[in-house]
């Protein structure tokens, strides 16, 4: 672009100055002023070139007037056939597109899947401002071509461009602008005539934007993920940054380069066309980054020259060098001018581009602005680190897009880590502090919260008093939240608070307490000698504070306070609060693990916990502790949880961070194993003490009894401490036998299981563990009378047996009858018999009994996998197993679906799931071998029907509760008297999951899946997840065999019919839920074929879904017609909408013919008449169109007129209808000439285009197939 007239003075001044004076041209800076002369120039140029173009291309224009539409629709194809003549090309681009070069339109789905290529724009009107980029390769490679190459040297291309700029500035700058346009994904360029006048930039870009607006949105290089475009983007940005660096001495100050770039980039960045706006904005931002570097260099150099000049001026006499002084003054003047110009460049770019694009509608552009603003502040802090620029970060904190907020916060964090910048952020921090804390506490995006917390940490680190005590408390409360990322990010802040506000003050307090105690003790000993009284200062110097213990107490007190604050906000039961407390403490410990070194000193912590912290210390002297170190009961409980969590972390993660992220996996695993052994050796010594000390507290014992499961128990033989291991085992057994808490029993059982599988200590285990099994199996079950007073003891005993049976095989002990009239298995069965009465107090006992009997059968079957005849158990073992199976199954069946039993609803639901699991267990392949086939047991058909009915009744019960719940909080009064109980959402989910799993495992026939499938979409998200998983598994049935596929498709249709009858009414969207189910099933059919080389049987899909669906719909419609119920008739005809969903799954033309014939036959049989234009038949017409589209894609059509004489015949011969690529008639497998006449195919080339109707061959589709 040419310079303005006002720049002449600046150029003359530049020539007269030896140091290349750098005054900028005073060009107009607003868009209206900049392009005032565009109309005059454009009018003159257009008139001249139009006259010449009209003479050379008059024939072509006449031809275009005859057929303008074809040219518009196929401009992309025509570009290859256009003449190379530049005048003809500029005069018109309306070319005739023949059928040979026509491209078929892509379908809607294809357009969604395939992104449009870069815009190849051809002008629809005469243009003197733009020209098409030549792709014939005859011209020299453009900058775009050079930058697109993977082996391109940006430096070489830049040197070539700089040489070109020195010889012809306007040509070189136009090359740059066209490079930007081409990099935006546009195949157009600005002409030399248009570029010669600076006032036509707006017109040129507006014309280009108008052309591009006609094209679909496409992927442009800046956002493209292709390898080629990534290379282009990298080279593009590097080119412009290196351009400023190369031209920093002369060219950027010549009044042409920077001014022209700014004008065009400003205009492009304001364009409505996103590729232009995005690309030009990024380039402008990178240019500013390069200018910042140059400006900072100029500032540093000016600072040096200023100091040298001041030094030279202070010299006097002979020491003063006039020549050097003059050179320094000239250099200072030049640098001042350069710096002033650079600051003006930056201000102009900032005001014209950044200010507007930082509020761009596209979040990706706003993010780029925030990123680069941070870079400018790092590169040129003296200019940009100012509140007028910092406020843009604060405004971005309120951006609606989380990624913009996150990037803004991260940018401020980067600035806080720079020492010479952070001190200038105080005003900014005070102004936006409230918003930063709000994001840290409540932002919906976790990444924003994490970054905001990190910013608070940085601000607090640099300015201690910036956050108030309440704000610090709010942030420290986050250490116990559920999000791991939030806890980890706030951990450094919590560490700082503990060390500066809690620990330091507590150490001073302990120091004073210990000093006072020492002074009192000394005064007591020397009470008679006044002259020798001890001095407090001398005693204080000798007192040593155990800072580890103080730190442990501070950590425990801190966590107790945070957990209590959290619990006060909830209203859960005591048990849930205990579990939540344990989880919060463990999560907090994990977050602080890498911050507080005291947590890694597990030896000191175990020693501290083994001390006597009670008020009255009656223990030995070596376990006593001073009052200032004593833990409260809550603090001690919390610290026990912290200790267990630290042991776990030490074993899993190690004790230091030197190996974090190490790639030497084997070395790391070896070090972790060494740490585990080291921790285990320490626990061998300290664990018995801790178990003895805290044996009266169930919660602490629950934590401590989990420690053996972390240990490497092989260290006991290494240390020759087998006796200590036996004592530990006996201690755990004692705890297990005496425990009543389910959590304590669980942790004990897990540790006992870990100890039982330790082979190096098998001798001890074989002696001690059998006694445990006998005592647990026989305890309280043989002698209990099952009275109310004994319920608690029996429940606890069953709970012990439940956890133990889960960890080890106790079937032998359960089968023993020594000293008992019945074995334990029979006694447990007796508990299940009591469950049929429905005592609420015995619920937990019943659950344990059901689990024990289920585990008993599983253990027996597990033995069969290695010993098919159970020889180790005796000759009658298999017979006994069969009797046990039938006996146990009978009890579950009675509880689950028995008509006479009245158990609690939770018990019934639990029994239902285990009953189906037993059927699965004994119908598995384990019993397929010849010797065990008689043990194989499947679920009878009547039993399957009862299960389906039970599921249906429970779903209906939930439906009534949900409907009633929408109206009031009272329970449904219409529930039957015999079934007054309610069902919860959790119970319903468990029931349906059990039933669905049974269908997947083929315990229940797929025909009964209808009861579940029909509920899809009925209860929003409660059952939909289960039904989706079921349909996903059923897709394998569709390709397994024809018989299985037939049953599955039949089940699909039945579920659709039930769903349709449940939901469809007069409302406009009543079919949505059924259509949603139909789409789910249709997708499963498609995925079944995609996942394997097999396909779903076409005739099964046709008959079971389409033909049966048509029969159902039209028979129901006829029934409603006889009843005179036109409304119901209109409803039922909507079922064709559902069938239309499956139209795409039809793959054979003969199936379409079969459907047509079946429709005609059903309509005639039921005397129904399709009324065109009647809304109630709209779904029918849509269905016909959907199935005919299958024929259309094959180049076929169905001719209904040929069947008028045979419409009463519903059966078809087994025929195959196919496109014969040029044959006028169809080939069928049978030679039935009458059937051939029903379907016709014709080539489009044999008929005039105007005569083709909707049912003929689709020419475009046929050509694609050929």
C-alpha cells in the first residue's frame, strides 16, 4: 500500500539523518478516513477494464445467460475447466456446467461427517479488486506455498522477501497481505491495482467477504489439525515474528511496512468472516510480541546510552571528548525516536485490534488475546504492566466461557512469579480479589477453581495480608472437599497457614509451658535456698521442644476443626458421618502428603500415638507425656486415621519425591518394595502396642486393624519373630470374635485374608485359622433360641460368618454336624425361613444368611473347577451338592416370588437377585461336561414368566409412587392392602439390573425383556442406563443365529407396542419416548453388523419388525373403525412413525416389495382406505417414502399399478431384485414373469431428463455405484 502524502516529510528527514531518523507517517488512523477515495478509484478502473473484458468474452456471457444456475451450483468444478486467459477470467465466472462434470450433492449426514475443504472462491461478478489464485504451478511458489512445506527454511524465505521489499516495497507488502488472506483458507488475492490505492482495502475485503459468505463454513489452517496445516501455522507465525526481528533497524520505521500491515490486519480483524478475523488477529498479536522485544531492547540500549551521556557531560577539561559526546547525543536522539515510534506502533495495534478482539464473540480469539497480553507484560513490562492493561485480565475473570476465565487466571499466576512484576500487581489484586476468591470457592468448572486457588496461593505468598482471616479460612476449608484436584491445589496454601499461623504460635506456647514447668520444678527442689533460685531465661535456653509432636497435634487439631465444620452442614446419620469423616481425613492427608514433611515421619507419629494421652496418666514412665503435648480424644482419633493413611501412602508412593515421574519403572518398583519392607519392620514392633492401647475404641481399631493388609508379612520370618506374628493373628481373631461393628469386621476380615495367603507363614496359619473358622461357624447358631433377646448376638455372629466366608472357604466347617443336631448350613437355612414372616429387627441377620448360603454354593462350584467329582469330599459329595442346591434355591424362590411369603421388601428384592444368580451359576459351562450334566439347571419357562410379572408389578408400583409424589408427599392410597410397602429408587435399580443381567446371561429368555425395554424413557434417567446396557448386549443375539435373532426382533417389536400404548395420546410429542426406544434398537442392529462380519438376517428383520408391525397397526386401526373411534384410529396410525426408524436397516429390494404387498393386502383385508391429504395418514406416507428410499438408492422403484389384479395374494416367491447396470428389466432368481412385471428399472440416459419421475432410476446414484 502506498504511503500517504503526509509521510513525505518523514522520509526526507530520514534521508538527511545519518542514523536513519525514524519518524512515522501521520496517516489517517480511522477506517472512514482511510478509505475516503475508494469510490472514485474503483469507478474509473472498473469502467476501463470492463470495456475490454466485454469485447473478449461476449460469446461466453451470452451462453452463461442461458444457464446461470448450473454455474452457481458447481463453481468449484468449473474452476478446473476455465480458460487461462486472465481478462476472460476477471470478466465473468459464470460457466456452463455439463452433466458430465456435475457433482452429486452430499447428503446431510455426509456434510456433518466431512468438513468442508478450504474455500476456493470464484467471483460471480466482475471484480477489479480481487483475483483467483493460480494453482497450475507455472508461477513461482508463493509465500503460502513455501510456508506449507515441511522442509521449508523460514529464514531463507524471509531473506528473499526482505530483498524483494528493498527493491519493490509495494509488491512485497502486497505479497504479505495475500499470504495472510491465503492462510485464512481463501484462494483469492488482492490485485496490484487495488493495492496501489490504500483507500480500497475495505472495498476489497468487503467484496471478498461477500463471496466467502456464500460458501459453507470450512476448516481453515489456524484451527486445522492436519499435519500440513500445523506446519503452515507454525511457519506463518514464525515468519512474522522473525520479520520484525530482521527489519528492526530500518524497515519498520520507513512509514510503509508497519502502517500497511496495521491497516489491513485491522480491517481483516473486524471482518464478520471468522477465518479472516481469527487469522489476522493471531498474526497481529505475534507482530506485537515481536515489537515488544524490539522495544525492550531499545529501552535497555537507551538507558545505557543515557548513563554514558550523563557521565560524559560531567567530564571537564581534557577528559571531555566533544566527538564522543556528539555521537552519544545523536544516538540518544535516535533511540528516543525509535522508542517513541515503537510505543506508537504498540498503542495503535492495541487500540485497533486487541481492544475489540478481547471481546470477540469467539472464545478461541479471546483466549489468544489473553495469552499474548501476558507475553507482552513479560517482554515489555515497563509499558504493559500497568492497571490500564491489567484490568483486561480482571474483566476476563467474568467471561462466560470457562476456558477464557482459566487462561486469564493462569496468566496472572505467571506474572506473580516474576519478581519485578509482582510488586506492581497490588492494586489489581485488591480490585479483583473478591472475584478471585469467588472463583476459587464456587466456580462450576474445576480447572478454573484449581487455577484460582493457585492464584490465591501466589498472592498470599507475595503479600501476607492481602487475604483476610475469613478469606483464608474459606480457602483452607477446601482441603476436605470431594474434588481431588481442588484439594491438591489448595494444599500449599494450607501448609502455609499451618506453618505460619498455627504451628509457630503453638511452638512458642509449648516453649513457655515447658519453661514454666521446669522453673516450678526447680523452685520446688531449691525452695529453702533463696540465693540459688534458677533464672527463667537460663532454663528456657536448655528446654528442647519436640517440634514433631507439636506439628502432629496442630495437624490433628486443624483437621478436626475442618471436619466438624463440614459435618455441621450435613444432617446425615451417625454411621454416614463416621464414614465421611474417615474419607475426608484420608483425602486431606493425601493432599498434604507432598507438602508437610512431618507426615512422612511415620516412626515419630507412631511413637506419639503410643503415648498415654489421658488426663490421668497411670501408665509406665516411658509412655507418659507432658500436658502441652497431650491430644484430645477427637484429635487422637483423627491422628490415628492420619497415621494409617500415611502408612498407605508411604507404601504406595514412597517417602520422597526424587523419583516422581521417573521412567525407570523397575527401579521405582524396587525402591517401593524396599520402603514397604522398612515400614513393615517398624509395624512389627509398634502395631501390637497400638492395638493394645486403643482396643476399647471401635473406630480406632477399625483403622489399626487394616494395617496388616498393607504389610509384607514375610518380614516376620526374616526377623525371627514368628511368635510375634502368631500373637498378632490371635489379637486380630480376638477382635474379630468380639466386634459388633460391620466396618470393624470388614477390615479385620480383609487383614485375616491377607495373612491367610502368606505362604511363608503357612505353618502358623494352619494351626490358628481353623480354630477361627470353627468358632465363627459354630458360635451362637446351634444354641440360639432366636428369641428377641438373642437377635443381636445372632446378627453379629452371622455378620462375622458373612465376612469370613467372603475371605476364605468355610464350607467344610459348615457341613460338620459334630456335637450338633444339624449342621450350620441347615441352621442358616432356618434363618431364611424366619425371613418369610418379615421381622424388621432381623433384616441384617437375614441379609447375612442369604449371602452365606450363596457363598456356600459358589465355593462348592469353585471346587468343581479343579475336582470334577469332588473326590476330596467323598463319594456322595455330588449328590449332596445337588440336594443342597435344590434346598437353597427353594428358599430363595419362596422369598422372591412365593405367594405365601410376606418378607420385607428389601429382603424380597435381595432374594430375587440371588435366585437369578443361582440359576446362572448352575446353567454355566462348568456343568456342560458329561459327568456333571445332571447338575445343570436352567430357569423353567413358568418361572421366567413369574419373574417378568414381578418386575412389571414393581415398576408399576414405582410409577404410582412417582405420580403420587408429583401431587403430594403422601404415599399412594391406591396401593393394595396386601402390599402397602413402597419401593425406593435404589431398590428398583437393583431389581432391574438383576433382571437385565439375567437376560444378558440367557438365564431369562429374551422374550421377557419386553417388560424392561418398554420402560425406556418413562422414568427419565432411573432405568434408561440399565436398558441401554441391555440393548447393547442384545445386539450380539441378532447375529448369533436366525432363531435367536427372530426372538430378539420379536421382543423389540413387543416392547415398542407396549411403550406406544403407554405413552401415545393427543399431545404433539407423545411418540417421543417410543421413538427414542426405536432409535436405540435400530442403532443396536446397525452396531451388530458393524462389529462383526455377519449381518442381521434380512428376512427376520422384515417379518418380525415391519410385517408384524404393519399387521398390528392396521388391525388395530380396523378395530377402532368398527367401534367408531376415529380418535384412537388416528393414534394407532402414528405407529408407522416408529416403523420408519427401522427403514434404513432394510438391505434387500425384495423385502421392500414384500412390505408393499403386505400393506396392500392388509388394507384390503381390513377395508381401510388411505386418504391423501388426511393428517392421520401422514405417518403412513412417511413410512412409504422411507422404504422407497431404499429402492431409490439402488436405482429401482416399486410400481404398484402392476399388482392391481393380484393384490389379494399376500405371499411372495423367494426373489432377488437387483440393478443390472443398463438392463431395462430386473433379473429374478425365479422365472415368474408376472413377478418381474411388478418392479421396473430404467436407465436415465434412455429418457429425456424432463420426463424422469420420482420412482425412476436416480442417475446420480447409479453412476456412483458403477
